[in-house]
C-alpha cells in the first residue's frame, strides 16, 4: 500500500467472478430416480427445501431445478470431493427470489477458493430444469 | 474520500455482477400459447422485435429465445411487480450480436438496484430456447 | 492519473465480465451431423479433445457439450468472422474441471476486446448438452 489505495489492492473482496456453473436436468429422469431410490429425496434435500414458502410439497420440476442448483455450485467449485448435498440449499427470499444457503462442507470449499457470495437463477419448462450460478469472490 | 480514490469507492459503477438470470422455453409450447391467445404476441413484443434485421418475421424459436431473455431479466431483478414486457427488448447490433434495450419500468427497477448494464446470450436448438443475462452495476 | 491510483483506472485488467455466452445442443442432432459429414469431427475437434483423460473416445453427449462451449465462446465474442474451431478447445484439469484453451484466431479476437480469461461450465442430460462461458477482461 502506497496510499489510500493501491493499484493491486483496489478491489475489495467479493467483486470478481471466480467461477460459473450450469446444470440441466431432465425432470422425468430425476423423478424416476427419486422413486427408484426412496432415501434419495432425504439425502439431497433438507426438509425445509422440499416445501414451498406456503408449506406445500414442491413439484418434481421445482425439486429438479434445486438439484440443478446444487450440481451447478459443485461445478463452479471444481467438484471437490467431500461436498454434502445438504450444505448447499436453495431458499426463497420474501420476494420469491431463489438464493443459495451455503454451509458446512460447501462453505469450506468456497472459502478456500476466496468465494464470498453467490448469484443463482433457476428455470424449468417442458421437462427440462436448469440452473446457473456465479461464484463471486 | 481520503484521496484521489478511497478503498470503499475504488470500483466505478458498472463493474460488479449484481444478478444473473436464466430461462429455458419449450418452443412448441410457446408457439401454442401465441396461437391460443391472439393478442399475446403484441403484448410481449414491440413491432420491431418481431422482425429480423432484414425485415422478415422472426421464427417461433427466435421469438421464444427473446421471450426467455425477458424472463431472464425479470429473474435477475428478483421479479418485482409492475414490469412491462415492452420495456425489455432484444435488438441485434450491426454485427448480429443480440443486446438488451431496457426502458421504462424495467430501467427503473434496474436503476433502483444499481444496475447500469447488461450482458445477454441466446440459444435455441431442438425445440428448446434459452437465454442467460448478467446484471452489471 | 492524480495519485497511486485513479478513479477511472482503479480496476486492474481481468476483473470485469465483458461477455457471456450460452449454447444448447440437441445431442441426437449433433450426432447425426457428425455421421452425415465424415470430416466434421476433425474440423471441430483437435485429436486430444476427442479423448477423455483416460484415453477413451468421448461420448456424443460429451462432444456436444464441447461443441456448445465453442459456440458459447463465439457468441461471447460477438461471432466475429474468421474464428477457427480448433482455436477454442476444452481441456480437463487434473481435478476434472473443464477449462478453455484459447489460441490463434480466437485468442486474437479476445485480446482485441480486452478479454484476458474465461470461465466455463458444461452440462448434459436427457439428450440436451449445454455450455455457459464468461469472458473476463
């Protein structure tokens, strides 16, 4: 530092895009996997993730989009080993905007890469669910 | 400000990614909706948006991709109420690159969130149209 | 410049998102094109791109995702003329993370736009392959 700010240190943390992740999920295939493997739903999603803000069970398409979000986060992190599905959850803000709740193993992997925040968007139509995430650091 | 630049103000506006939006649209379903609801086309797209640069009517896939762009922008903004479809248009630059033309209700929502520019990409193949947008502020 | 850093020059190169690209490819249609046009595979992919890190031939879905990556890069650059497919390759890092190897015509187009690095993510499921790239400058 040579003054109130230095050229190399001019950007506060949390401003650069460090990674991107995209995931596309076939809703029917995802539903079939949930039916075939009864404990998969619980392994992938925390109880609160399986419900809408109004307390109803999420549709298969909505769950598939949330699974795509988890996969996208894993990809943005480079798919390190040891990530737990419950440590990356999607929650809806009061306005209905989905956002990521990163904890435990996923938070550790993110911190190790200098990632301090995330941006998320979800979509589903015609049997395809998709998610894109940005890792900001 | 303590000098020519301050650590907290070192980044000029327009440099951070504030939001991301993705949308996937089934072209056949979108086409069916346009046929079923005759005034939907005009509600969604301004006359200039419905034509290619050479003046021909856009294909259903091209319109579906543009609809996905509008939905992606709404998602990146958190789907605030009051957005008008015509206030978010896709135009092609001279080089053929699609870009967003944000006006009125959408420009107001963007300004309120500190968003000053957008990045857009569109794709369609095999009955699926998709868009991704970044909101930069 | 009025001091150790200037407000307009406070951000080092390589920190802004200059472009985004998305591409969706129908795997079956892509496979059919490869079968129909025997020299297409070689035109699109360098020999090393066609093999997995363990030396096996890539699946059609994996090749389609890599083709989507090339298309996404072209879109992020504004689809300038003269780009060569081999000048934008996807390679897998030791950890299995895909990254772009940009050379020749694509590197020149990127440099002309101030792009210094890229972020990439790939996905495929149920016959759809997708890629998203960010151009950072």
